[in-house]
C-alpha cells in the first residue's frame, strides 16, 4: 500500500487504523470500505489527483478486526457511528460526508441515521439492501447467498472459506487473479484484466485478513443479519449509484434502498457493473458529493 496508515487510540483502548487520500485541507469525506475489504480499497478506487482537484479529503478507516484496527467484541452495525464520531473529533471535523461502497453501504447508512447532526450527505455505491428485505437474498448470486448463509449460521465455516481464498490468492499467483477476473461480468472483467486493478482488488482482501479471518467474517455476519436501525430514519440527503449489470450486488438492492430512504437521489447506469461504477464514474460521484457538501445537491425523488 502506498497511502500511509495512521492509527487512533479510541477511548476504550482499541486502535482504529485509517488512510487518507486527496487534499489534506479539503472537505472531509469518510469512506466505508466493502466486505470483505479494508482501507486498501482507497488505493484501488480513489484517485488522489481527482480528489485533490475537487478539494476533497477522503478518510478510509479499517473497521474493527480488519486490517490494522483492533477487534471489538460483540460489535454491531449501530456501534460503528461511535467510532466514526471519535475519529471525526480527533481529526477536528465539524461536519463531513460519508460514502459506502458495496458492503460498506450499511455502515454509511447508519451514520446518516445516527449522526445527522454531523453528517451532511451519505453516498451509496453498488449498495446492499438488508438481507431481511423483500427478495434481497433471492436476487443475490449463489456464491453470495452461500456466504450470507454461512455468516448467519456457521461463522467458523466462513472463516475457513476465507482462509482457503487467502491461500489460493497467495499461492496461485497471476493465474489465480486471472481466474477470479474471468468470473466477473463485463465491464468489470475488462477492468480486472488490468494487472494493477486485479492486484489492487486482491490486496483489499489480503489486508482485511491481516489479523486473521475472524474480523472479516464477523463484518459479513453483521451485514447478513438485521442491521438494527430503520433506513427510513435517515434524515440527511442520500446519493445512490448502482450498475444495472452488477452481478455482485444486484440492482434490485439499489432500487429497494432508493424506494425506502427519504430524500434519496438515485442514478442507475445501464451498462455498468460492480467495480466499473466507482472506477468509471469516480469524478462524477465525488463531484456530486462535493456539491452536496456545499449545499447544492438537487432535492428530487429517487429514480425508479
């Protein structure tokens, strides 16, 4: 990883690790990484030049038990805003945006629900719907349904599966990456044919498992179970982007969120998938986040 890892000692003694991208004096955006992923996601998805040009400072923390952040026993999704608040206070951020990518979307959403006095706007990219929402599990591809099932009822098996995936990545070399890329739909497959993107994608998972697989498995367990808060209570503007060809998180998830979150402005890309949305529309997404931070976000109903 190129971005420097920084660490904050929280009040309960845990370490929270994070990396920063863009302008150190820019408007702050907290990025919630996917699952299983880590702060290394910033290296893959964020472009320093674009963020600096837009005047944004993007902070990507490792969630507890992931990367270099200490595990938190009994952690729930609704506990995440407390860590975010401590980080924001330590960095002297009076207000900020929160963006969640894929499995990070519940964590961004809960910040919008519980930190409305500090969060100016929430961005959701390739976002998951709650597993207990209508049709959510049925819409998922089989491998993701299996992972969610294991996360809910057999966490030790999921941890073992993550260890196996980690071994395959480390021992398989280029062939492992090429096989992984071939399983994705276009246009993600073309993006993953580029070595730097393929390596960056796998590095997110490797860093997530730095302390072992317990933290990433717990993270997915929380996402696979009821989230513990009502999406309808999000009181800040929400911007949502989702690819119609997304095979990792089907677009039905994004449409559900757009229908239940108040004040949500949704954009659906007909020819984009999971990775291609944040990579191909990076400037568009973060320009919209900056506009919302400046109070210029258009208030219109979600697009069906």
